[in-house]
């Protein structure tokens, strides 16, 4: 599917191109952003004026008829000139290189770059590699062109032109040429072809219940999707029985991973503790989002970061690492998102992955949030793992996608720093700075006094806010399994970079 080697039919509207060339700056400086996310109160005219483009160009590039735009909608401000890639938030250099069939070294050389850091809006020259490899996307029921375009970082006009389409009408089963989702790489190419369905097979006597946003192994959630902010299902009556079921499912999943074999031994000897930041009674952030028709849908942080952590789990294991989860679910492992509007339901059924904590059937044994919560059990699980791990090779990663209105729309890595700033976990700070380029354009790191990091015996311990649910676009992205997989691969790539640089 990835072997199409057609010359990318890129084109530019004269005004946009001229404007872009006028603003074309050296690598490292800020350029005109590639897109604008519609905020409450924005009109098409405002957006055109702010960015110095014409309304008719905005309409053409984004396939908009009339002036209706939706809050949270991402409008592309220009088409990508041929032989170039315009960096979007979240793109990372290695992804771009591999998507175009280049090495990072080649890409850096062409662009006279000395570091791997890139910036949103930056224009990268692709040189002779501009004949981009296209992917084929098969239209699913309920798809619409703007969504497909957005998923593949294209404008509606680009996708129409590339496929010789006159209208935006598409039909299920139709094959469209699209840009590759930027996540192919040499090391991970085998992983993107992981037989996910085998990993989600029924085993250990558990019946697999298929679902577009599943599969499930206990029972399918009663609601089809998260219907409002406060909805939840569970918790089951017995934390003890729930834990037994979760372990059974977990061991079956783990056996399937072992059966896949290994991609490398690069993380041999490393021990990881992966911590989905919420779960059990605590769903984390729950936000409202919109589907393509402007209907409300709801995104629950803990359900999505669990999926992300599991994807990281699989890949770390395939690179030879020992990995332990702090929380596990009795009802599902990795889940598909088909269609993405069927958002995951807030199920209060995750338990701490430790027999001790589930021995007694007591309400307070469910994972919970808040200041009186049992958050420190995560640190206790970390301690148990790190005691047995080789010194310096124990890593604790906590996965989040919280709401932070004061933080930018980019991944954030948090390491421990005491309130007065006197004590700083410098090993984790150094780790953070090394993994940032892999996390993509705009990623940042800073210190914070967090309970889950304080007194955590792991040599490296960080909180990864991979998405910021204050941004409608990030809530949107979490709903797509392709993009969750992309986020997970960034984390693994960052880890591999770290091991390479510090060995
Ligand atoms: Zn969180």
C-alpha cells in the first residue's frame, strides 16, 4: 500500500505562494503558520485578514462553500509548494524523513540544519525526494472528504486535485490517493504492520466481543459512546474479582506480544513502568468535542491515555524491554476507533496492577483521584519494579492528556522540581530535553512538583502530557487510532534516541 511512487501533484494559489515566499525564512525562524484553528467568534473574513490571505483562497483550499465554519475546525492557510514539506505542530523530523523515504541525515543536510528541532510553519526542502510516496485510503461509511483530508494533513482542494475530483462527493469503498500519515520509519515499519487483530484475539477462555470501538472481553459498554460529560459505567461490585479478570486478559495479551518475536534488542536490560495517568474511579479530564457535522461528542482522558500507553507497551516489548503497567482493565486491551465519533465510554473498571492492592474487596482500593486519592500506589508499583531492575535502567512514564489553558497546543514533558526550585531531578530533565525532538515541533519540558514523581525510585521519571485537551484539535486527534499510534511511536522513538545517545 505504501509503494505508490507518483509525483505529488502539488499546486499553489498564486497569492498564497507569493505571500509564503515573501515570508520564507531560514530554518529556525517562525514562518506563517500552516493552519488556523477556528475559535469561538471567528469569521472567515477575520481569519483571512489576520493571516493576509483572501477569503476565496481560504474557501478553495479548504473546500468550503459559503461562509460556514465550525469552532475547532482546522483551516489550512496555504497549499504546500512542490518539493517542500511545511511543518505542522506535532511533526517530528524523523517522521518527515521516513515518510518521504529519506534519512534524517539527508534531510538535515539539504536544509543545512544542525539540530533535530523543527518549528510549526517551517518549510523543509525535500530536494530530489519530493516525489512523495502516496498512500491509498479506502473510504469508509460515514467518511467525509474534509475529515480524510485533515487526517492526512492535506487540504480538501489538494486531495480533490490529486484524485481528479470535481466535487467533494465520495462513496464507501472508493480508493483515494493521500499523503502518508507521517509515521513510517525504518525501525518501526514492521511495527506499523503489527497484526493488531492477533494481539486482540480471544484467548485464555475470554470471549472476544467485536465492536467498532473495541473489541471487548467482559461486556460491551451499555452506551454506544460517551453521551455527556458526567456519564460513567461501573465500577463492578468486586475489585478482587475484577482484578482477576484483568490479569487473565493481560497475560493473554502479553503472550500474544511474545509470540510476535522481536524487532530489536535495543532496549534489552531496560525496565519500564507505564502509568496511564487516571483510571478506576478517576476519569481525568472529560471534554466536549464536535464531529464533522457540528454535533457534540465527549472525550474521556483516561480511556484514551490507556490506549496510548498500551501501544507504547507493545513497541517497547518488541524492542526487548521489560515493561510493567500500573493499571489494567478487565474489559479491553488496545481498541480500534471505528468510526471515531463512537468515543470510548467512561468505564470505572481499571484496577492497580498489583495483587496486594486488590486483595480485599474494599471501595477505597479502586484507583481514585483527588488529594485524598491513592495515587502513591503508582509510585509503590514503580518501587517494586525498579528494585529488581539494573541501576540506571528503570524508567517511569506517566501518560496524560489534561486540560491546561495556559499551555500551548503541543506535547509537554514534566520532570520533578520542588516548589522553591531548589531540588531538581536533573537526570529526568536531561532525558526530557533529549526526547523532545522526537515528540514533534513545539514540544516543551519543564519542572513541576508532582506526587507521582516525588520519591519515585525510577532513575528516569516523567509525566508525558502528549495532548492538551484544552484544545479541541487535540481532543479530535485522540479519537483516531492512527494518531494515537503516531503519538505512541513518538514516545518510543524518543526512548530509542535516548538510549543511543547515552550508551
Ligand atoms: Zn491527566
